[in-house]
C-alpha cells in the first residue's frame, strides 16, 4: 500500500464520520423544532381556553349582579352602592 492510498482511506473515514454527525445534527434540529412548535401550539390553546373561561365567568357574574339589582328596591341599591363601592381612604 502506498502512502496516498492510506491517506485517502483515512480521509474517506473522516468524511464519513463528519457526514454522519451532520445528518444526526439536522435530524436533531428538526425534531427539536417540531417539539417546540407542538409545545407552542399547546400553550396557545391553553391560553385561549383560559381567556374563554374567564370571559364566561365575568359574563355570568355580570348577569348575576344585573339580576340581583333588578330584584332590589331603589333604596336597597343605593345602600349597597354606598357601602360597597366607595373609596376607602
């Protein structure tokens, strides 16, 4: 065997190893990006659901207050407002 053949074989082995690392890196990158996209989608869905739940709760609370006020006399409404909705200093 000549020196050129030995160096060529070593170069071929080094190139194969470098190619394997490159392929592994690109696969790992795409898997990580896919996992990050999935996590982002799940977080966005959870945030939308939480906002929707808060909106439903607020609407229900407002409806309950409106119904309560409609069933109270004017004097009772005035008293409630004075007691509960004045600034505390």
